[in-house]
C-alpha cells in the first residue's frame, strides 16, 4: 500500500498565544488560562477496508440493540412496529462474524436474542440473523421505563468482547420514570459504562426527554437523535449502522504533555460535532503526560478544546514559550496509518490589554453555541409556565435566533424557526407541543465549524494573533469584526464607545472585551451590538 493509500490522521492547533503578564490589582500574579482548539481529522482512501481490527482480535464490531418495550410503545402501536422494522434492518446489515444481541427494555432488561438468560452475544451469520429477526417480530410491550437497567445489561454482555468497536444503539419513547425500581440507578450505571462502549440514543414518539438522551450520550461518547415520524426510523438506523461499519480508527487518543513548569491541564472536551467532556487516563509510567480517549472515527473531522493554566512569574513580556505538546496516539490499529507530528501549545506574555483580551475564534464560537443552547433551555422553561412565561420565552428565543445567525448555523436557525410564529417576529408559535421543544434542544446541542472563506488558508493553521490569520473554527471575517461594525468606535444602532485601550465595557456587568464583541463575555451575556450605552 502506498503512502497515498494510507489512512491519514491530521492534527492542527489553533490559539491566540497572548496572555496578560500584568499582576492583578492586589499586585499578585495569578494563573492564566490558555485555551486552544485542536482540529483532528481522519482521512482514509475510498477503497480501503473499514473497521479493521488488530491482528488476532476477531470481528471489528460488537453491537447491542436495545428496544424500549414499555407499555407506552403501544400508544400508538406505530412506534413499536417502527422499532421492530428498524432493529431487524440493523441486524440484517451486521457483517458475518459480528457479535451482537437484541435487548428489550421495561422495568428490567431481557435478552431477546440470543435468548432469555443468555450472558453471551450471538454471532452474525445467515441463520442467526434470521432467528434474531423472528425474535424481534414477536416483541410486545408492557411495563415501565428504567434505562439504567438496560444499559447495565448491555455493559455485562459487552464486558469480555475483544472487538475494537463496542456499540450500543438505544431507542426509547419515555422519560426513565421508573429508575427508582432498578437495582442500580442510571447515574451509577453510567459511571460503570463510561469507557466501556459508545452509545447512541434515539427518541421516538411524543414523550421522550432530550436532556436524558444528551446525558447518556455525553457520558458514553455517542450522539443523541430523534425521528419526527415513525416511518423515518429504519432509514436512520441503516445510516447509523453503515457509519459504524465505516469506522476507520476504533480508538484515537489525544496525548497532552506539559512542557513548562507551572503548566496544568485543566480541561479537555470535544466541541464539534457535539460537546463531550473527556476524562484523562494514564499515559504510561512516570512523566507528566495524560491521554484522552476518543472512539469510533470514520472519515471525519472533530474539534476539541484544551484549557491549560500557566503562571507568568519570572517570564519576560513578549517571550513565546511552549506550554505543552499535543500528540495523537492510535493503539492497536490493523491497517497502514500515517500520524501527524506533535504540535505545540504556546504562550506569549504581554502587557497589552488589547492583545490579552483576544479570543481564538474557535473558542469564541463554542461559547456562542453554549449561550444559544442556554437560551433554548431558558425559552423552554419559560414556555412551560404558560401565559406567565410568554414574554420571557420570546426574549430567550430572540436571543437564540441572534446567536444562531451570528454563528451562521443554518441547521440551528431552521430548528429555531420551526418554533417561531413567523420569520423575524421573535415570538413563540402558538400550539406547540412539548416534543417540538425536545427536538429543538437536540438541535441546539449540535455544533459545526464555520465554512472556510473563499481563498482562505487551510483551516487549522495556528493563529498567533497577527492580522488576518485563520485557525480552526475562525470565521471569515478574519478578526475584522461583524459585518457592519463601525471602525469609528461605535456599534451600528448603539452607542457603546471603544475605550482608548481598544476595548468595550458591558454596561451591566462591566466585562471588558474586544470592540467587535456582539455579546457580553461576562456573567450577564447580554447583547452588545445595538445596545444603548
């Protein structure tokens, strides 16, 4: 296999390197936070075999399909019929030799196939797949919803599997109302399952809980989704399983090694295509390195945010230092693989408050997503109060629409406009159902990088704060500010002045930030562009 036919892993680091060297008002140096965006991609040749395990480890995938069979799945019966059709379609797609099981979830979980009481997985072959489909077709619904019990049985079944990709596909129409009846509550089960497998969770019907699905998938490194119509589920399952079978890298680790005295790793999280907190695992005996595990990579790009703290004590202003080294580690891959060289995370201590206030656009973009998601949650909570919360719900929806527009996220804008009574009104549409909000909450949890501007440099290059630089997640403006920003020192439609040091001040919480800020980066998060002074 030639170099061109190898699977390639790419790594770029985007950051603003400047941090303030000046002491705080009391005269003490404090630890400063350095935020960096890692853009990691996996690119594989079009004709390469996917999901290849390491030699001697057996099939690449072990799959557990969980079907909610609580009584509510019969209201209407179309939900259970759709669940059967989709589960059978997923089983038919499993390659020969794949270990799998189908579970039914009620107050407890039972093994539908290979059979009740079995503590081993079936192995996909023609007769076995047909037997599993027959068992699925016989499913009936009764009882309640206790998702912790379902995931705990999946964990036990997958525990001794050697497949590099262990995956659970969970479908529910409910809200985990009977968790108290389980021997182990959901939170405890999630702790036990973390790192053991990837779980994608789907909602169907009109009474599922978006926050529940997000809680599960954020802990188990999957994605939360839902179908609006029961008839969509089979195609959605087929697309998901096809993606699993296209796994190019079962496990990829981000290794961070602090290289400067006083540097501490505070946080690592995935921010694109959704937010997931990553927990460190030991990187080997001795040393200061930590590794952060990510799983089930196809041909794709993900973004991660790294937060380090550093101490400027004894450092010269203007001196650029390496705070940490970033590496990508791929253990046990059974195919030709080209890894990127290590990349540095840097810092340059500065006495210039304008330089020190600048955020990397990728960091700022993620903060805007967090605010948009929070605005959606606020709108939903206000909507639940009925007439008493109508004005607050409208204000929160308007804020979410403005943030989605600033992000340029067409998918989120479209989801918000399904809630809006008419384009541009910023008012909640009458006659909404709770499930409409659940779909919106899921949509607000998805994140995307911006479209690169025409003729721009390759996304991912480090931005050291110089004019016109671009990096992972940087918007097309290249730091010039939002369209229509007034270089004379005021925002259009407002009177917020630019201070002599190039910053603006929020009139509510007194946060100081760049002159092109549209929203306050402090505690209040208010709209600044167009706001009165």
